[in-house]
């Protein structure tokens, strides 16, 4: 009866590998990807949100007009060329926003859309995922604190009882045309900002930082305040502030004129770039810090990861198709006296010390032979050698001759030769 050495069938192992290996790779990818796998439909005000306060409609509208739009979940995206749109939450530190704007001064234009609304998700299964309900505007102090390391500004929120939708006034815009003022307008003012979309009662709905740069695409309403030509830096890119988010969010995009103005303003701010627009998500809690697993699944390290996967598949294929059953490895040190002697001999041979043990082995044979013939071990050595030689010779060699030859051997071959001869003498003479 044949005995099956493998407890698993070949087909079973292949199925286990086909399921387990991709699952393991997917687990590593999930650990490395982190937040990108999480849903962005959390109702907050960011570029990937489809809620009232999100900006997904604006991003989709730009894509339909041929603009390349991308979302960034890592700090590396803050250095992308083209327009960067920041939609920070109210808890973002001012120093973090200021650092980004300073680093991007010569990289590309930056637009900061300040948060406006307090929202809450309603636990109603009939409401789609990501939809929210507005509960009121945020305190103006949050926006002031957010920009304190960039510019000294004042932010004003109009009374809740503003004009109705069909009665909203229209104001001119520096990018051409006009735009309706939101029902609850939020305006900003300050000595270091310039109005792009002014408010009727002062301040600006949209403004940019007067930092010494020259931005003719945003200056059609007012001449530059920069009078010292030596302080003008034509290499700077504009930093634009949007005080009222309703001019860009999904709620505002429901109005055709507001949507048309938003597109015109994005195009004007992007002047001098390749036209790309990046919506940052890191300031909305959707960032993904890079780690080794993240790098493993992104170029240029992705090629190395693919090579490792192919190598693993090749190794598995070789394991499935090996020749014959696996050989069980034996013990390094066997049991028993014979194994002990063999292991000791092997150790001596490896250390190349055979010539040292030759004399000791000859002395051992002498003691056994003296004991066998009843001679006193205390007798003189010459007397002992004479008595042992009188016992006879084997292959023409007496005991004394063999003992001396073994003792004087200087290589493993001579030691083995004369040790064997002395052993045969003992077996034939002493027994």
C-alpha cells in the first residue's frame, strides 16, 4: 500500500496560493495607501465633497472645460505647479497655511477658500451619503486667526436676514463681468489686500495679497498700490483669498452666473501656469503621510515591487514543480558510541591534528598489550618493549617498530597507515 507523503493535494495548494497571495499584496497596498482608500464624502468643505459646502461641482465643471484637475492627499502635492486650491478646515493652524504660501510664492498661484458654514450630517437613510444641513456661519475670528501669519485682515459676516435669491445685488468683478452677492455675504478687508470682487458696503468677497507682485489679470478695478518700482517682483505668483465660499461651493454652482464667474476667476488666477489645478485635501483631515509601503506602490519604486512579486511567483512555481519528494535532513550528530567516535574523528580531521593523536593511540595499545600478557605496568619501558617484541611480528613489523613509526608520523596518511597496522598487530597477537 502506497503512503502519501504530502498531506495536501496539489490543487488545494494552488487554490490557497491563488487566493492568499493576492490578498496579502492587497493588504500591503491598503496599509500603504491608507486614507486614499477612505471615502471623501464626509460632508466637509473640500474639493472632493458633494455636499452643499463642498467644491466637487467646481472641479467637475473645470474638467468638462478641459482643465486638468487633481486631488492631493500628501504634502508633496503642495509643491505642484499650477494653481493650488486650499480649502482648510477651521481647526488648521495659521503657521501651516503661512508656510505653504511662502513656499509656493515662486512655484505657482495659491487660492485659499475660507470656511463659511457650520454643518451637520442628518442621520436619515433617505439622505444621500455626504449630504449635510447648514446650521449657521462660522465666527469671523476663525478666518482672522487662520490668516494672521500671512496678513492682518478683518472679516465681517452680514446679518442672517439678507436679501432673497432673486433680490441679491450684483457687483462687478476684476476678471470681467459681474457676480451676484450671496444671501449671507462674508467680506474681508485689510491694508495688505486688494479687492478682486468688492462688496457694495466696503471690503471684498474675493481679494489677493498685495505682496509686491504685478498681477494685471486681477487689477482691472484698481491701480497697483506698489509705487516703488525697485520693490516690484514680477516672478511672484498671486495669493488669492476667497472670503465668501458660496461663490465657489456646490451651493453657489447652482447659479449659472456664479459658476461662470468662478471659472473665469480660476482661469485668471492660473495665468502664467500650465493650467493645472490641484485641490488640497490634507488640510481637511484626508491626508496620507508617506511611509515605506506607500513608496513601494508608487514610482519609481513600483518597478522594484513588481520585480519582487514576479520573483515570488517564479519561486512558487519552482516549488510546485520540484523533482521527487522532499528529502528529510538527517541529524547533525547521531546517537551512540560509534557516532561519538566518528564525530570526534571528523572533528580531529577538520582541525588537521591527526599526527598529534598517533602517539596517544600507540600508548593505549601498549597498555592493553601489557595488561593482556600479565606484565607489571611499573616495569622498565625497555623491558616492556622487549617482551612485546617477543610476542611476534605482523607483516614483518614488531610492536616497537610499529609504535615508533606511528609516533613519528607527520601527516594524516602516515598516521592512518601505521595506526591500522598497529591495530592489526593487536588483533592477531593479543586478540
